[in-house]
C-alpha cells in the first residue's frame, strides 16, 4: 500500500506524479489487466501494449484539441536529444535556425544547433539576467529562417511565456518540457511542440513530440536512422522498442487530467496554486523576494530568495525536516524554488505557505 504520509514533493524533475496514477499502476504492476504479466514484460508488437500506446496518442490529441495534419511521436533521449534532432532534420543548408534566448534550457538548445548549421539569436533576455521573457513584439524572424525555436517555461529561472509570437509561415517550435498540458493552447499556432515527460506528463524515459506532419516527413537521408523523424512517424513510434512502461504511465496521467475536468480546470488549479505562493512572497515585507519579473512569473516553477545564502540554507534544511522535498534552487543560480506542476496538489502549496509564514516569524 502507498504510505499514508507522502512527502510534499516540489522536485523540478523527475517530479510529482498524481497519487491516483501511482495507485492504479501499483494495482496493475504485476498482472496487467488479467494478462498474467506486467506491461513491462509484454512485447511492444503485441495487441495489448499497442492498444495502450494508441490510447495515449488519442488522449493527448483529445486533451490538447490537436487538429488534423498533426501527429504525435513517443521518442527517447529527453528534450536534450530534441535540441539536436530539430536542426538535424529541419535546418537545411542555406537556412537559419532562429532562436529565442530565455535562459538555461534555451541556451542548451542553441549550443546544439550551432554544431549542426547556421543559427541566429533573434531575441534575448540575457541583459535582464533572464529574469523576464523577451518582448514578443521585438522578435524579428529572419528571411531565411527554417524555424523559430523558443522555450515556453524556464525551470531554473522561473519564467514563462504567457503567449507566443506569430511567426507567419515559419514553423514555431517550442520546448514545453515543464509546462505542457498545464493550460489550453491553440495548437495550430505551432509547427512543433516537444517535451520530456518527467516534469508534467509522466515519468522519465519518454519524450513527446507533437508536430505538423509536413515537418515529420522531410528528414534528410544522411542522418542516422534513429534521429530521423520520418522513420519514427512512419512506424508510429514503434520502429524500435519504445519505453513502454513510461508510455503506459503517460497514458494514466492523461486519463487523470481528463478526470480533473480537462485543461481549463487544470489551468485554474495551477493559477490558484501559484498565486498562493506568490502572494506569500509579495506580502512578506521583503523577507522573501521573487526572482522573476512579475509579468514573466512561471506558474510551474516559483523561484525566490532570502536576504542571505545562509538563511536560504537554513530554510531548505528546516523545510526538509518538515517533509518538504526539492526546494533548493538549481545549483547554477542558487536561491529557492518550488516546482508546482500539474500533479502537485493544492494542499502541498498550502502547507508550504504555512511553513514560509512560520519561518518568517522565527527569523524576522
């Protein structure tokens, strides 16, 4: 049985999964729906697994209202592999990969693309120390752009795009690893969305790609087979053995999201959770200070600081003793961070707020 008292899980990734999903997986772990074996033991060519695989695709299309002309791939290697696959497949000679530099993850995507072809940074918030997202109106798409790439939510800095630029006929490609399915979106504005599952969609091991079919069928023949979108699309993500258990878990998370009332209900819940913590930060008379600019604050990763690093260490240590996990900021920037993805319940955020208020009373 699942332990009665679970940790308050604010890990940035791998991150919290819904308790209901974990309990369902636990019940089916040894004997999957009367088949006498775990889903992990089944052939990916068998009908039982293929039904789970297809159902996950169908649920994703339903929840996200994905229009005709798009396909869904389940790949491996995380978003970091997509940083290379995108230019390898889509950045043809004579074209430019246009990138928006918003922080740590955007910079990694740019670095990979530079190894493969010509790139251009068309907007950046580096001058603001990545505490805000760039002004969309300032984004100028180069004439020879193969695509425009941006990161919707920077987990380390705690910033998030509220809306997205209109790139016209140039495909907009977005790394949504940390905020996919946290809100409804018009998918037709994107050429491609991709996301490692381990933050907001399931466990580590599977990467979801949602893309216009026309972008998935133009892979150059000279790149390695496993890095070609057309191979995976043609074989329905079953060219090789997929991360079957991770995809099964994504399937379960998608069912759970549907049970919550879909993405409009999920967005409302996420806004309420984030507001609880931001209100506590803003109302602390400077004891806590938010890192991200107010108009760029992430609803997924709340980043904040205290007056001294020593006090921050004390906060993290005391919080851990009280059952709060994952509140240290990323090692590259320090500070504190609460990652409040879809599966983090509001009760955990309420408990964190109470702890923050008590800690302030103790140290003011």
